[in-house]
């Protein structure tokens, strides 16, 4: 329930943080500075809406008082109209506050591991997987987040059978977590001589990056093998045992990395992916409603099992979960995902609010 006392408490906390951010002892403590800066950023929009909400409530009360006390009939009519307009704005702001007051998921602040795999459609599906990888990488670059490829299985024509990359940046998981699922493309492939539209798919799984202290790996439960790297690549390919394959014996989860020349770097990347996959598996096990979440994210890659469609002939992107279509496909594939991302986050917050 939204009360004036609750809103005042939030505003007071925000103002206190602003004051602390300028204090010398905080500036000398990087960890404390980071924590306060993160909370300040989280509260900023909430406080802006709360202040406007308080202002609108006060102005509406004044309009109602004028409507009741004025001796001038014309002034009473104007006050009534103003009160009605302010009431509509008050309801709108109240709804925004309800969404903003939903407690944030701590995982939202984490960095992200994105896994993309070609689905139905052969070479065209692999090319679409490459398009999706570039889309998310451009989205990250626009925000100043760092992108690092952890593993990939390229095709000879510029596509990917599989590509896994890390997006390092505070809040990247919170922005991208709803991208998980089957993405479908409808377009004329470059290899299609007749100009016929093809439908292909690629799967996306978005995982929170977990630190070693958060997911402990028992060396006795790991089967680690080194082999020579294979596939397209530079001089190091097939000349040294740099590829690393790790199997987590209790779960059977397998990770393979061969992109780096260094066996040590490939091992580090494989362990990073493994920790995130294990965390997802553990979380799904703990929460029955999210059982087998990673499997659900990836889906079957059948054309009918989709969360979003990219239609090139109509320059349209449709997210089927929220029935939202936008007609700026080129901009979206260049990383302009903000409208879709925000709409998914808002829908999720409203779902949480309704469940309270």
C-alpha cells in the first residue's frame, strides 16, 4: 500500500544517499561508493515519480477545496475540471509507483552470459544466430558494457552453430533476462535464388554470471579434458592441446571452450560458463515453478515454439508474450532494443504486483 509516510521515507533515504556520496570518507571507500551509487541510481526514478505524485495530490486537494468554497460559479466549474484532470494524472502516477515499488531481484544487478544456438533452418539459422549475437553485442556497447566471447562454433559462411559471450556491466542481466527463448526470422536468404521467404529459428539463453564464491565447484566432481582445437581459426588451431572440455559429473553439464590459444584461458572461460549453468540448475531445483528453467529458455527450436518474430519484408519485430509489434527492425538488429526490453520489464513487474 502506498502511503505518504512510505513515500517520504523513500525520498529521505534518497536525499541521505545524495549527501553521503559527497562525503570524503565515502569517496575514499570504493566498495561503499559503488553500493551507494547503485542504490542512488535505483531510487532516482522512483523518487521523481513520488515527488510528482505528491505534488499532484496536493494540487488536486486545493482544486477540490476551491470547488467547495468559491462563491464564483465559473471558478467552481474551472476547479472541478482541474480536479478531474489531476485525478487522472494521480491514478496514472499511482500505477507507476506500484510498479516501481516492487522489490528488485538481486540478480538483476549482475553481469550476463548469453548463449545463442542455431535452430531450425540450416545455414540460414546459423546466419540468424550471428545476427542476434551482433544485436546483443551492439546493445551492450551502447551502454558501455564490455563484451567477451567465451566460446563459439562458427560456420564457413559467417554464421554460428553456437556462440556464448559474457556481457560485463552492472544491471545487464536485469535488462536482458527476458530475451531467453526461441527467436524466429522470416526473410529471403542470400542463398535463395527464387526469392522465396524462409522461416528459421535460433535459441537464446540468458544466465546471470556467478562468481566463484557464489557457486563452489568441487574439483573431484569435474572431469577436465584437453584436446586440439578444431574448426576455422588461426595458426594455433590443431597445433596445440588448447581446447578444454569440462563435465560436471553429478549433473552431466558439459562445457567446451577452444577460442583462446591459451589452455588456461579456455579453462577459465569454461568454468565461468559452468558456474552460471549450475546456478540456473540449482535455482530451478529450489523453485518448483521454475523447474528446468534453462531447458524452457532454450525450448525445442521448432518454428511454433517462439517468443519473438523478426519479419524482414515488413520491417516488423513482434514479441508474442506481450503482443507488441514495432516497425524498426533495422534499428533493433543494430542494438536498439530499449522499447522491447522496457516493455517486457514493465509487464513482469505488473505480474509480480498482481501476485502480491
